[in-house]
C-alpha cells in the first residue's frame, strides 16, 4: 500500500477513537449495547464478502484503497479492533479499556505512518522509527490520561509497543488492546 493510501487507512482507523471517547462519557452497558451489534454487522459483512463474489467486488470498490492485501481474503483490521473493544470493555476495568483502545487507535496509526515515511531500520516486520513513534505516543497517552498512574501508563506503553513489534500471526488490532489490558490487570 502506498503512503497516500496508508494515510487514508489510518484516518479511517482513527474513527475507532469514538469508542474510548464514547466509553469515557457513557457507562459500560450502553457502550456494549451499541458496540456489540455494530461488531456483529462488521463480522457478517466480512463473512459474506468471503462467500459472495459480487459483494466482495462492491466492498473492494468502496474500501479497496484502504484494504491490505491479506484482508481481501481475511477479516479486516476493523473487525479485529471492534472485537477487541467488546472484549476489553466487557472484561477489564474502564480505565484500562480506555487506555488500551486509545493506544491502539493513535499509536498504531502513528507507527504505521512514521514507519512507512521515515523507516530505515528494520526490526522483524516493522521499523525502529515506527516502533519509537508507537512508544512515544503510547507514553504520552499513558502519562496524561486521568485515572491511570504513571507506573501503569508506562507499563501499558511498553507492553503495547512490544506486542505491536513482535511478529505473530494474529492481527495487532486484537492483540494490542487485549494484551495491554492483561498486562495492566496482572501488575
């Protein structure tokens, strides 16, 4: 994906900020009442497009410029992010869920853009520059977010950066929020 389309993808990705921001102001049950049906719809759209060629063509006509190659035959990052949001909001304390969702929305976007534009030093399938952008923004989020002490803010930033960096075959939109919440919960 070229840099121009990566910017479009990350702007779309930033729509996910509505989840932690909405959760900041609303209670868990209301957020889940909105989020679960929306997540189910996105998952159904992905499943239908895998099985109905004309629907896949329509989907690609609308979203093709922001869809990664593997997402043409696999679930989209949006499906994973929405699923992760449901899981962390349901199972973890509100402040942990909000922090992890802010990090995956903002830091992941920054890492991708900085890594693509300025990345020179490869680490696994990422770049050092992108990972430093991820860590920097995650630290800023963790240190300024109310209801999170500095220790937990730093732990969240470091753990989320490690999770994002390590190459595993599971989408980081799912792993980062859940993994970060687990780390915060157990420390």
